[in-house]
């Protein structure tokens, strides 16, 4: 008997951790490889979780998340998007990643097809493949006006067996933001064809021209084939907490309850009570991070946008730059070289899906001083080897 299903046997470690694990926590390295900054979660959120523990909040809770967190999420989303959500559509999984996993498991199995808008964060590819589905990509391309992909190009890749389309906007790693009009076109098509859109909106608060990115929630009806996945990791600097949320079709409430029980039966209670504080008191902090990320983008724009050696377009959202070096078609070699010679941690492009081998990803969420030094070293390496 084979020890694993074929899909599990074929899994690969993602390229980010593959590079990073060699020098993880090495204080000599400026870590621009993971999707997080260097500011810890603010005290008022940590205090709320501490008080929850002190108050004995250590028991099982509602499968879809603490009612006060789901209420706070409803209020947050209603106000942010000017909508009126039914609270029964909200479930709190252990982070956004688990939300994507459950959504994918719900609709795909062997013989189905899952379509991913690329480039994409590598764990999404793995989640889709684990279902047994055949996976393919509709990929953004780099133009003089930024990363672009029309809805027609996405729809060209749809097959009769397509069960889910994954879209991450603002996009990790390119910073592409899907417009309201494009969201509407995709939603209309998927409503008609009964294909599930898994909309990953974890960077919803990281855009550079407004308070939030366009959300599918602003245009969808409550029983549209749509799961919007989000979480606390990025906008509130809570990556280690593992708290996410999903907004699902109303008629899927029972299935989300049942499948949540198969996974982790919502997430840690005290972390959820910290998340309530994040929603109720965190708007100032979200804006402070937005300002820092804006500064980060200015720095990467200056570093790569004005340098003749780099192919680069400024991101519209999220907190990553995804350039390539002219004359270098091996982004992994570049990343390994920068780590070995300059002690800067980057993510190799190949891991973000097909067609990205030449690229590398820089996370610019870190504080400006460290980021500036990291960028200076990347440029020194590029000039030395490719200049
Ligand atoms: C596009 C995207 N989705 C999901 C996640 C994971 O979020 P969480 O920490 O809530 O699992 C990330 C993390 O980098 C991401 O970039």
C-alpha cells in the first residue's frame, strides 16, 4: 500500500520557507522574505487576550467563533463597506489559510478543476492540489502600467469541470488590485455558471489610495457562489495569533459549521477576544500601519523604479515588490546569492506559480531603517553581478 495519496506525495515545501529555514532567526539577516512587519501586535490587543486568559476563557466555544467576535466582525464589515451582512454568514477559522482550505475542500475533488489567478502565494496552490483537483493558472502580466489581467483572460481558462476560481486582491506578490468593474464581471459569470469564487482579501486595508480595496462583499448577493476570506494577520499585525474570518453564502451555514468541526472548531478563545479589541479599538493602528507601508512602497519605488537594472512596477496594494533583474532569469539563484553575500532574506519568484522564475519578492512591511539597508544591499549585489 502506498503511504500517501498521490496529491500528498507530490507536495513540495514552498520556496519561501525552503530558502528561509536555512537562516531562520539568524540575527545577521535582514528578513524581507515573509509577509509580515517588525511591529508587534499593539498592547491593547495583547491586554485583551491576557485578560481573557486571566478570566478563565479557556473552554470550547461556538464552532463558528465567539458570538461577540462575529458581532464585531459584522459591525466592522457593515461600516467599512456600507453593507448589511447577515451574521450567520460569518465563520472564524484559525486564520485565513484555514478559510481557504475549508472553502477548497467544500467544492473540489478528484476530476474537478481549480483555477488560480497568479502569481499567487504558494500555499494556495498546495491547498487546491490537496483536494485532488487539476490546477491551472490565469496569470497577470507585467506591463508598463503595472501588473494586468482582464476578466476575459481569466474566463478563457475556465473548463466545464471548473469548480472554484481563486482571486487574491490586493495580490501577494504583485500588488495588483482587481477593480470593482472586474469583480462585477467575474461575479456575474460565476453566478451564472455556479463556480465558487474564493476571494482572498487579507490585504483589504493595504492600498495606497483609499481606506480599503474594492471587496466582492460590496457587490455580492447573499447566496452568490462566493467565499470572502480575510483575517487579522496583516491589517492588525497579528500573524502569530492565527485568527481569520470568512463570509460565506447564507445557505452554506450548516456546511461551514460541520466542516469547521472537522478542522479546528474555530480558533483559540483568548485570541478571538484579542481580535474583538482589534476591531473595536484598532482603527488608529490600522492607519498607522498604512502610513508605514506607504513609506515602504516609496522606498522600493526609489530603489527599483529608478534603477536601470530592474524590471519593476509599483504595487497598487499589499506590501510586496516583485521585480526581476535584467539579464538574470534565475530568481532563485539571485535570492540565494543575496542571502549568502549580503545577509538579506528574499522570496524566490518560482514559488509564486508558473512564469515567475526570474522574479524575486521583497516584503516592504518592515520599518524604514531596516528596509532601506536591505534594499541598499540588494542593489549592491545586483550591480556587482549583473551591472
Ligand atoms: C494571499 C494570502 N492569503 C492568506 C495568507 C495567510 O493569512 P493568515 O495568516 O491569516 O493565514 C497570506 C499570508 O501571507 C497571504 O499572503
